[in-house]
C-alpha cells in the first residue's frame, strides 16, 4: 500500500512538472470527479473577475488580458462576468448575487469550467467548486501552465516546476476531498481519527517538500554558473530588452541582430534569456539580451523562480523598455513593468522607453501623450523597420556616457597590456609608429570603470573623450 501511494504522488509530481491543465498531454488526478482529466485546451470556459472600482477598468476591457492568456492556452471563451467591489468576498471572491448569476451563465452556455482573473485562496477555490460544481482555475494557475508549456531549456523547466510545486502545495487539501474521513481506530493517541485523505496529504507534502529542496539546490548551481557567465561579460557593453509580454521584444531583437529567435503573437512566447551581438552604429558591438515578458499580478512564486533568468537585466548598462504603443493599456503595462523590476531588485536608473508597434496606432495623440509623460523615448515599428536608425543613435549616445575613447602607445612585445585590451577594449585601429615596427598606437574604447586597472608599464595613455 505504501509503495502504491508513493507511486501515485510521483506520478502527480511528474504531471505537475511535465504538463498541466493546459498542456493537453496529461491530467492531474485530482480525485474529485469534477476535476478529472482537466484539459482546457479543448474546453468551453466562462471568465470571471472581481476588480476594485479605482483600478481603471470598465466592463468592456476588464477581462481582455485574461482572454489573451486563455487564448494562448487554447480555451474557447463562452461567457464573461465582471464585478466591481472594494474588496473581494472572503469566502467565494464574488458576491452571492454574482455567484447565482455565474451559475445561470454556466447552464446557459454549457461551460465546462470557470477561469478567474483573480488569484484565489485555496478555501475560495474549494467553495467555488462546491457551489458551481465545475472546475475552478485562477489567474496564477493559467500563467503557470502557459509557462510550463513554453519552457524549453533545462533552467526554465526547473524554474517553472519549482513555481508550480510551491503553488500547488497549499492546495493539496482541495485535491483529496474525495477520500472519506475514516477513523483510525477510535482508541485515541497520535494519528487516531485521521482518514486516508489526511494521510495521503501528509505523504504528498513530504514528497513535494523534498522535490522543492532538490529544485532549489539545482537552481542554485545554475545561478552560480549564470553569474560567472554574466561577470565575464561585465567589461563589454550590455543592453537588455524588458517589457510587458507580447510587446514585441523578440521581433525587435530579430530586427536589430538578425538572430533567428522565436517570434509569435502570443503571451509568454519567450521564457529564456537569449543574448546576441548587436552592432550599434557610431558606437560598436554590444551584447543584446531578450528576457521573459512581464504581466500584471505575476505569481510571486514565478517571479522568485525566474529571478536568476533576469540577472542579465540586473547588470545591463542600458535597459530598453519595449512598450506596445498600440495597446490601450500601454500606461498600465509600463507601470507594471517598473513594479516587477523593483520587486526583483533591479534599479531602473538607466532605461530608454521604446514605443513599439507605432504602425498599428490609430490615434497618434496617444503616442504624443506617452512621449510627453515619460520624456526620453524612441518610437519604432520593429516589424516594419521604422525608427531603428534613431534607436541606434540614441542607444549609442546613452552607452557612450559609460565609456571613454583612448589612444595607447606601447611596444609590440607588451603582451600583458595586449591581453588586458583584448578582454576590456573595443579596438578601432592599430598603427605602427616607427620604421622598425617596434612601437604601436592603438585607438580604442574603454569602460570608465576599467581604466584604473590597465597595466601602465611601457604604455603611454591619452584619453581623447
């Protein structure tokens, strides 16, 4: 019996790791008949959400982002329900009147599940499933499952699995309500009165805790390797693309570098940081990194898990904050990105706002408002190639502030200096200055912070800017 229970939870953990409610490749054996074989990629769903009156949403657009998320997951949306409240109802999130309205909507549309735009507590999820007799999925669960579907590298898979397990650990009780509470003997003492559901719950938690510890250890090793890789690039100019999901970061990276990166009109198409060489006109080569997109109410477990992936952005000389200027939610998305950057410890001190997709903007005055409000901006269309010359120019000017131009005269046998220049400098030219070719003048660009560590023996250094 113990072996069977262990096998059952291993399968449960494997499903959490390898697929999920949106993958279509398996199902979570949740026991409760309402939640067996939960594959929403082919399911009809009603969307619901509770919003604060001051959030700035209205009934026509409040669920737009959730619709984009579930569209990525392949859900058929058959109904929508929105409620504005100062605070969600503690027991069921939505009020009793809206709960009855939701029941009627489910019946009328023959919906198979309900997806909430809120992050529900475990007790709210249980109460809603009991009241509606349909599977309930919340916003975090949607995002986690999309991440699980799109994870490609080992690191991304580890990060997503860790976030999933931390999320589901607090919801295990909801998954074992089908096991009756059968008494443990009636004689009292430790464990008396505990049924198979409670015993299975303890087994699940122990196994999940063990797996969480293992994942954190493996991710720590990955983080150390990434830190070493990033530190080796510190002396090279680095630029990172950040922004809301589906703002066009990957399209821009392809336009600037020619890199063969995935470009899809889907939320969270990119999960892994990719770095490519970009030649910035009038400046030189830099390293350009594309990072995972952000979204409002990003699950905290997911933010924590992907912190190492965003280390490229932490150490970048310049952040290009890419914004979908054609989105009516552009300002809200800009605020969300800055909030997430702050949450993961990135000080957005050197940021250039890049207003993308201007070819899709219907009202140019909206872009003008963004430019006035945020000051230093560049407007582009990465897909059409518009404004990229101006972007090169502005990026070159921004990066130049952290570098100096230099002319260095030395002997041709100064191997120590040449090795240092290979690691730190962007060389422009090399000219021999005597007939014997024993002396050479090197024109180059140097990081300001590295100038002090340059070997000075047999070297004449002149900073030209």
